C-alpha cells in the first residue's frame, strides 16, 4: 500500500525484527492500522496479525508466509484470514476480501521476488 501512497506515515515499535516487531501505518487514501509479527520461524514461516482502524474496523486478521525450498529456489505461500465472528458488517465485507486484496497479494509477491532476485547469491 505504501507504493500507492508514498506519503503514508509508518511507525516501527517493539522488537527490531522477528516476533514482537510491530508497525503502524496511517494514510489518507489507504486507511490505517497495525501489523504485529507473532511468530518468525526463520527460514520457513512468518505469522502476523493485522488490526485495521477506521469505520470498517474488521477486528484482528491473521496472515502467514510459508517458505518451502524447491529445486530452483523457494515457493512462497501468502495466506490471509479474517475471523468475522458474528459481526454482520465484517461477515459481509469478508465476502469481497479475496477480490479486494487479490491484486495487492500478487503485487506483494512480485515485489518479494524482484527484491530477492537482486540479492547476491549466497
């Protein structure tokens, strides 16, 4: 989302990396919220929670990156789950979540690949 709003305000708190690291973002166009890393099992998995703020605050959502070695590199799976509970607005919003975030996930995975391909081979 930072690419869509370079003026976004980002604040880092908590641990400098891994479990306990946290950042908040605030943007006029992209909304605001907090991401907290809850598990970093290097080099295989990263679990995080996202709390969106604002009028459509959905509560806590969960995300996960799973990395699996393959012959030519690494397969990355990015999962995102919303627990809507009995909140009717969140349940309705959840019906559209895949379509709303699909392009963001594709762009994010492409950015990861591009960044890593620029790194020197170890």
